[in-house]
C-alpha cells in the first residue's frame, strides 16, 4: 500500500436489513485507524462509509417490519450513522445507495457497459440466495444450500448478463502484475484459483421484485444489488464525471477494506466491471477475518448479536477500539469474549499504560509544581529510552501500511514496557529526596516518551490519547507526526492529572456498579508510590 498520493479508503456499505453489530464495528474502526494515521502523517485522505439499501433482502425485511422499503432503509441507515458517530469514526462521506447521486452513477455505468457491448439480454436458470444476494451454480451447492450455508431458491427469469467469462485472462494478468492488489496473500491465492477455474457470465438484473435501480431503457428490470452497491465507491468520487480533480486525486481507490465473505465480489466482479468500463481497478483490497462471540457464530437465532453501543457502555469506546485492533492478527478469524476484553483493558490499558501515565503525571504535579521539568545532562539510559521513542513512528508505519494493526500496537506497547522498566530502575520517588535535579531529568525523559506514545496512539484511541496530550500541555496544533521532532518545551504548566484508562471492576451481585470510564484514577495505589 502506498501513501505518497491522496489516500481514498472505504468500508463496505452495510445492508440495512439488520442493525449494526460487532462485525460492522470492526471494519469501521480498522478503516478509521488508517484514516487517522494517514492524516496525522500528512496525507490527504478521503474516507467513505455508508449503507447498501436496495435488493430483495432489504425488500423482504421491510415487508416483515410493515414498512415501505424506503422508510425502512431510512430508519436503519440512521442507526448505522449513529453507530459511526458512537465509534468516533472520522469518515468524510457517508453514502446511501438510494441517493440521487448514486442512482445517476449506477445508470451511467450501466449505459457505459452496454455501449461497450459488455451486456446482453438472456435467461437465468439457476439458484439464488437472498441472504447472500448471490447466484449459485448447481455444482457449488453443498447439501442443497449455498456454500455459505444460506438457503437458495430456484430462479428462472429474463435477466441481463455481463460478459464476465471474457475477462478471465485480463483479471489473471492484473493479479499477476499487481501483487499488492489483494491481501492477505492467502486470500489472493484463493481469488486466483477461483478465476483460473473459469468464469460464467454474470446475471446483473432481476425482474421478480422492484426494490432497486431500474435498468435504463427497460424499467421492468432492476439492477443486481451487487453491481449497484460496488459502484458506490465511484459515486463518492463524482462518477460519471471523471475529468475532475476529485476523480483524478482519489481514483483508483487506495484501499477497499472488506470482510473475507465479500472478497470475490470486490476482486473478481468489481475489477471486471471496472476494466470493462475502461476504469482502473482499486490499488488494494484487504479481506479481514470474522469474529465469533464466546466461541459461537453471531446469529439472530442464537441471540448473540452484540450491538456496539452495549460494548461501549460497558467498557468505554477506546478500550473497545483497542481490543478490536489488538486482539487478532488482522486478516485472521477470532473470538470475542468478555474475559479477553477485560484482560486487555485491565492489563495493557489500565496497568501497563494507564499506570505509567498516572505515575509520571502525578509525580510532576507533586514534585515539580505542575510544571514540565527542566532536564539536566542525559545519561545513557535516558538517551536509550528517548531514542526508542524517537524511532517509534518509523517502526509503526510499515505495520500500518501493511494493515498489521496488532503488530503496530505490539510495537507501541514495547515502548510502554521499556518506559515502565525505566521508571522502576530510575526510581524517581527515591531521587526526590536524594537528587532532585536527577529526578527532574528522569521525569522529563518520561514526559517526552509519553508525548511520543500519545501522538502515536491517537489513531487507535483518539479520546484517551487526547486526554494524555492535554495533560502534557501539548497544544492541539502540535499533535501531528511531523511535530514528533520538536521535543517538549520544559517550563510549561500542566493541568491536574486524571486517570486515562480506569480498571474495569466486574460487578458482583449486590455490589455497587462497576467503574465508569473516566471516573477514577487508573491506579489508586499510584499515589502511595509518588
Ligand atoms: N452490503 C454488502 C457489502 C457491499 S460493499 C459494496 C455487505 N453488507 S453486510 O452488512 O452484510 O456486511 C458488511 C461487512 O461486515 C462485511 O465486510 C462483512 O464481512 C462484515 N461482517 C459481518 N459479520 C462479521 C463478523 N461476524 N465478523 C467480522 N466482520 C463481519 O456484505
């Protein structure tokens, strides 16, 4: 992934048949971390998310809810917008596929494909899964179900087809010459072997229901919801206007982040549609893994759909964001458990990081009259910690450019551990009596290390990082990566410290409620050690 040009980053657009859950939060947070990272790194970013509102699945859900499809879509789309706000997602555009700008883009793309002879009218006879919104071949079914386990129905209807079969060689050539275009590598291999297996022409319209964008010139047909949905990425950059600054700056997209279940749509169909319309395919598509919950697949029938707002209310937003990015190697599947969440919160956040910040800030308050201390000459140990801090960005950047969020956080937390070791071995609470000038140097080195940590943590835990930087009196205008080079100026007054990551105390029946985020210091014992 390259960041030397404007960076256009997208989440999938979410079906409005269901309310937001943990899986949706995952993609949004991952993209948000990247968007914030790139902006702090000085790159121009466009970050898109939104909702996918057409198709049979949404039509059926609306019917079941007793609402018109539009009223239903309005309601659930608003819930996704609220969820993005709650998760502190910094998107620049939120698209809805029922907006006029999108209908226009989809119809324009259809006409372009038709003009280029890529579309023909035929008859579809085969299986369709409403849940997957996908067509399946008889050979693909497993025990009468789609390979995803979804139910299928037999469909025989007049459909328009896209000449997908003609694109096999050009797709393979594209994958070959653009090895970074599909990640992780194992997923790239899956896509290549699927395409090598041969491609059938793809049905791209339906006539048996009405909730969709009408085919230009034949409104008895609505456009297949995946063709409609994928085009959202182009709509956002102004398609069909392609001679604009917006289009040339942001297309081809830098990164489409998707779940592994929708990789084929984003790397086979999408690339073929784009090439067929004479438009360059995206630079990169990354497929992440799926979460189970306490060892089980999330499903309505099991009642284990976790709405993000419940997790935020219980653990706080930044602990949740941290957990999602730290717990799994990005790309792999994994399990969400409350035990693991509490372990990360109390271990990595409250203990390792929160205590470090609390100890340093409390000592500056008490022993340096709430003013950033003036350092004396640095020892080898000071220089070593400062060098680690100064090289942190250079070590974190490659991991993030490779979507290895967990590795980036591991790297940041290695510096947290170094800083904790340094506090313990320098013991500034002893120096307070024996050598106050040395204590001031040690506290300065620690404050400067915390500044680096705070600036680097902003993409992951924006509110907590801002709280830390406020407490170090780092002005809001001096928090970009370029500002890392300017060391903290001694002599600046700092505000009274307060805990950044409170420990999570499990509620036991009959006991008072658990800690609320931001309510109490990270380590009540810290005062005793200052
Ligand atoms: N509407 C399509 C995407 C169209 S993009 C042009 C869609 N929507 S979805 O709402 O069903 O899924 C949105 C995203 O959520 C997908 O990337 C999917 O992989 C992800 N997840 C849904 N459940 C998930 C988990 N349990 N775990 C992780 N991600 C999951 O597909």
